[in-house]
C-alpha cells in the first residue's frame, strides 16, 4: 500500500499562497502539462470480486481527479503472483483490461492524463492471496516484519502474520520480466497514456535493490549493479512496448515501509538514479526521503535532504517527488530545483479538485483514514469540490451501469 498508509486527518485554513511554480506548464515526454501538481498512486482496495477488477466507482473516482497534471494509478498487480493485499486491482486479465479502459476513457473525457503503475509485491504477500496458496516470492527467503491484509472466510479484511517467502531461482527472472511486459501491453490496450514501474516501498523490485532484503550470491545480488539488474531488464523490455518517454520508475531511497533497508543508501540510490538516466525515461518518481519529517511539520533533516539532492543530481531527466508536501513546501522544492513536479497523495484523496484549491489557497477537506481501504462511495467519491461547496450541482460522474 502506498501514500495513504500513515495518514492523519488535517484541515488547512484558506490562505494566500505563493504557488507560482506549481502552476507553470511543463513538457513531460510527449505531453504538455498545464501545471505541476501530480496525483500520486493511492491504494484503495476497492476492486470488485472475483477477479480483482476495478469497477465503475473507480472510473468516477479518477475522473473527479482528472485536473491533476498527471494521474498515476493505484498500484496494479502485474500477475496473480504479484498481489499483496485484498481487493487490489490487476492488469493481467481480459476483464481487468476492459474495466481499466472504461476508467481511462472517463479520465480522458474529462481532459486528464493517466499512467498505470505496474506492481509486484514480492514477499509482502500471503499464501491466501497467491495462486494455489503458494508461498510469496522474494530475492531471498527473509520473512518481513508486520502483517498481511487478506480477506477472511467471512469476506472481511483481516491482518495475518507474514510468512517466510520463497527465494526466486535465477531461471525465473525472465518469467518475472515477462509478467511486466504482458502488463505493459495490457496497459496500452486499456488506453493508459504510459506506465510507471513500481520499484519503491519495499516491494519486489525494491527488495532486489536494497541490501537488507537481497542476500543473493548470483548475478542478481551482491554489488549494487547486480541488485539493480532486474529493474534495468524490465525497463529495457518495456521500452519497445511504450517507448522510453512514456515510462516512469518509482523509487523510495531511505524508505522504511515493509521492513526495508539498505546498508549504504547513498551509494545504492545514487547508482540507481544515474543508471536510470541512461534510458531517457519520462520521469523518475521519488518518494520524499524527508516524508516523515515533513508530514510532522518539520524541516527535512540533513541526511534526508542530502539524499534528495543526490538523486536530483544523478538523474538527468524529469524528477517527480511525492510525500509530505503542501502548497508552500511544494513551491519551495520546485523553486530550489529539487523537483520538477510535485505529487500529492492524501490531499488528492480528500480533494478531487486539489489543483484549484492549491491555486486559490482554499481550505482542504480532511481525509478519513477509516475509509482508506475497502468499502464503497464513502471516503472515495463523496468528497465535495469547491463548486459543490458553492452550491453548484456536481457533474454526473460516469455511466455506472457496469459493475
């Protein structure tokens, strides 16, 4: 689960804010963005069952937020093996592709742009979520701390302890790459505008990258070059499908989610950023190393800010930074050159018209953590816009005759 997991409800007072850089246009690959406010990927666990298929409510939810410069979809599993949480959508079946096409159509009809985030959770799963109750897979058979979110026999979400994953055989690496290629082709068939490879937050590709979860002694372990090999193979395999200017990658240097760590993060992520520069990607999407501090209203500490500046220096293309931003801090990071685009998560969750609110300095709706994962319209598609606050009737969302 991404950017919503550590939320605290907040209410910001209406204020005058210098948001100039946030609302400058930007050229992203083949796209002309009207401003620099990106919607970060947000796991919501509302895919319909059976089949983990996104439904009509998802089309409404994303269409409401189409004023984002770019929407990055919720994390979307590339295969049944890639699933790690109950009720999350996939992009590996025909039914899923058809459903996503209706969602992208709704976003495009409202003038939006949307990339599909391709996701394999690796060890952050449970046999209850795996085909034939198999063990989750990982670079190394190291059990993570924490619990998995699964559906119990009563159809309810519940938390259960993680199990020890199975270490992948080297012969399986081409199969993993093939999962991403199939998902990328399916995303194209679903009329997404591009794809983002999820290599952050302690999931499979991050597990390979970071030394704390990768104890391999073959060509996929040991040196940082070897630990980055699988990510690079996936980027290279997806480039003929989409072209590099419609592919992004997400990383989380110094992140702690899902029991992840690296012995030398500056060396590791400096290399990752520099290596990814070789591919002329649409963007690199970094989870803010100072996320926790900024969420608590503090300035970034020197190590976190140093990491952000290191990635900025090493990656020569467009850099999106996500996590902990308000209008003022987002503006500062753009002005300082520490980012090119700013991604907002929880604020977009509760404010479908977030760009307008940031531009006007308007008050923000408070998000409701109790409705983050699972459920229906409540806390999903019922957050009001400024237009509704002014008494205007909401625009009809989408055709909900499909399920």
